[in-house]
């Protein structure tokens, strides 16, 4: 049983596999690299995928969407493509290494960085962010939903603060895209980083960055774009200038099918399914003596993942027991967010993180909960 959809979603809807195979077997060519029919068909797939993503995030011009390899690629482009020495950026202690490491690298190149600690529930205080604002604050960069404890950040208020402070709002939607409604206009999002392979149900190696029209962004990868070939400088034409090199057409075709699946099902249905499973899991886990669940106390303040520890039980050992004894895949450890664990009080051992998906059933969650009880009893007995 696969319960690690926060890392990458599995299985994918059947149409995703079909779209990948169609792009590989029937189309074959690269978009924008020829005037022949196969290449035009590839360009059509690319366009339709951009249009599907634009529909999901209420983006009026799909050309403002740049396809990337994953959310990490989108975050690197957003940060490296906008920040220069002397700029200041604010992020939170709940953010992922894919946000923090590019920022540490930029700090070494003269960018000022403030990391605001969240509360012990993983939610950042807008007032604390406000206090960190400086005259040169260029970006406030926040993950919408914590990949460690599922805490949902107050993005409407953060967007308003960005507006007041004259800063750009960068939202890392790695754990929220495909689960929570994200309307780039409503939330005044300037830069939206999204993985294609998690909640959008596309293949690995897919992601995207939305760049609002008013944002000036530089390319971080230079190379062939299939156009402006005599120019020595990278053409900063949206989106091609930022997608140098041959694109991942099979992945993007699959991503389109994944987005269509989410759109057809409806975000509220996806969210209700997910939260019903998380609530069911939480209720069973709370009955186990010594189990602690992290994140906001109110389940409506959480989404996508449930993280827990059991006293006297090593999280990595528990995950290994679940895998070997019951064929259940969950993730244990720091989940690429060490600072989040320092804030939650779960450093260095980390937590066991469970993330059901669109095809997970209530029966599977019941099986999982029984398995956890048995594994904890076994481990406690052996120590
Ligand atoms: C909050 C958050 N940001 C960024 C990432 C990086 O995503 P990707 O693996 O698509 O690069 C993840 C991945 O788990 C994440 O949870």
C-alpha cells in the first residue's frame, strides 16, 4: 500500500499512462523544432497542457507558465531569476530545503535572508513576517502547506502584506496544488511553484512556474529555444526563453492528463476524500498510547499529510516495520525540512509521515492503523 503521495503520487490515473505512451509512441517529435506534422502535434500537446494548468490556477494567459523538471526547478528559477545582491527575502522555518538551499546559496552571493519561525503548530504569524519586512524586501516566499505537518499558511493575509510592502509573493504549492483551490488573481500570487508529479498526478520530472506578467525574471538556463536563433543572448520570450533544450513531452502530456483528471473530479471532491482519510487515520492513531500528532490542532488547518511519533519508538524503525511486515510505504525522518522539525520539536529523529492519495480507500486506512498498532507493540516489546 502506497501512502507517500507527498513525495510523489502513485498510482497515476490510467489516462496519464496513456497520454505518456501516446506522446512517446505516436508523436515522438519535439515541439517548436520543426514545421512537420509530428512537431506541430507535439506543440499542440504542450499548448494544451499549459491551458489545463492555466484553468486549474485561474491564470488568464497560459504563456506565463514555464514548464520545469519539478517544484525544485521552479523555485530555483523563481529565486535565482529575480533576486540580486542587496535584495532581502523572507521565508519561514517550515519551508523545504528546495526553498531554503537556493536561498542559502543566494545569501552567499549577497542576498539578505530572514527565516521567520512559525508557531509550534507549523503556522506562521503574519505579524511576525510583517516585523521582518525591510525597505529592500523583494520577495516573501512561503510554502502553502507544510510537507512535514500539513499546516496551511494564511496566504490571503500574506499576499496582502506583500502588496503593502511592495514585495513579490512566491508561493511554493508543492503540497497544496491539486488539493486546495489556488487562484493566482485572488491570492495576488506573483510566482507560483508547482510540482507536476504530486497532487497534479503527472509523471516524475514535471513541474511548472507561473510568473505574473509584471514580474521581471531572468533565465537561469541558456540554450536552444527553437526561435530567435541568431541572437547571442537568451531570448526572454515567455515561455520558450525559459525552457531551453528539448522538453519532457511525454511527462508534460501525462501532466495534462493528470490535471484534466483533477479538474474533472473537482478540487472540493479531492479535498473531501483526502481529509476524510486523514481524519479517520488521526482518530485511530490518537487511540494508541504515546502517539503524538503534529501540526494545527484543528484538522481543517491541515492538509495532504499527517505526521506522528510514538514515544519510545524510532520513526525510521516503525516505517521499516510497516514496509517489511505489511508492505506499507510511508516516509520517516526529516522530510528535507530540518528546520521544520526544530520548530515542531521533532529534531533529529523526525516523524513518520503518511500521505494518502486519490485512490486510497477507507479500508486501506483501517488496515494501516491496525498495522501501526502491531508494529509499535512489536518495537516496544523488543527494547
Ligand atoms: C513543500 C515542498 N517544496 C518543494 C518540494 C520539492 O518538490 P520536487 O520534488 O517536485 O522538486 C517538496 C517535495 O516534497 C515539498 O514538499
